C-alpha cells in the first residue's frame, strides 16, 4: 500500500543537539511538506517542496533545515537554534499544486522531546 | 494571506446526537476548503474538500459540510455521532487562485476536540 512513513515515532534528544526526522513517501507525489503541531495551535507550516532540489520556507522555518535530493524523501533537521523544539512533527505529501490545490496525505508523525 | 478560525476548542456530544463544528475563513475569493480528522498520536485524514459546485459536500464516515459564501463559513456536520468519532477536527483553507510562482500554502485552524459521551 502507498503511504508516508515517518520515523521514528518517538525521539528524545538533549538540548544543543541537532536531530533529523525522516519522511519517506511511495505515492509518487511531487510535493512534500513539514508541519509542526503544538496543543491549541493547530498545524504550522515549517518547509515545503514542490519539486526535487527545491524547497521554500513556511511560516516558522527558523531553526529548521530540509533537503529534497530525492522525490521520495524530505528529511527535516531540527537544529540547536530552534528555541522550542519539543513538538509533534507531521510530514505530508500531495500531487503538485498546479491548476488546483490537492488534498494532503499525512504520515503518522514523530514526537520529538528535547530536554 | 488566508486565515481560518475554529471558535470551539472543545465540544462534547452524546452518542447518537447531531454534531456541527464551526469553521470561518478569511480570503478574498473562494478558497479551497478542507476538513481533516486526527486520532490521538496519529496523522490527519481527509474528511472532505470543497472548491466549487454544490455547496453541500459529502465526505467519508457520514460527514458533510456546507459552504456559505455570505458567512465565510464551512461548517462540518453529522446527523448522528458514533463513539468512534471522538477525535480532533481541523478545518483548512488554501488559496483558490493558484499562484504560478509558488507560495500556495494550506493554512489550518487550531482544531476542535470532540468528545462523545456514551
């Protein structure tokens, strides 16, 4: 079955360490997205990519970095510059935004705890 | 830029009762509108989508939503709630006029947590 795989489900890190969250999709989607979810704040867009080797900052990109070297993969690095990294991170994908805006397909998320 | 408001943070209904979750958006033209559902610790699942055509949209799991342009609303409804509907529900809006240069983003509301009493 096609889908989006995020790993690991739970991740623990010490403050000051960079950490990379994995996101892989086999839906053959061009676009991929990273959202951060905090209680009472909904989902906020961190980065998105419409095509390989290209990505754009979302609303809260500071302290994060991404790469898109392959269509199937869109890893997110949470750097030590991110002041409040503890959150639930969701990866999503969709067909390319062209004439209309397609629905997003989501992974099951990674819960990151930084102490 | 578009925005979306879900005024109810928590809603509790009895099983078998009807449900309406409110969503209001701000956008200069008709946007793309979505409702997603999230079970605890999981990703989001699409319930339904609207852009044009019939203003009453049918989705999965017996949900429907009605687009009302005059009220800038896209409320989600279900005639009879089941205990398995307990989850968090998110309304989302995307620009109806796709920008060829990019920058087309989906904006989510803050969510409504639904509790179902047996």
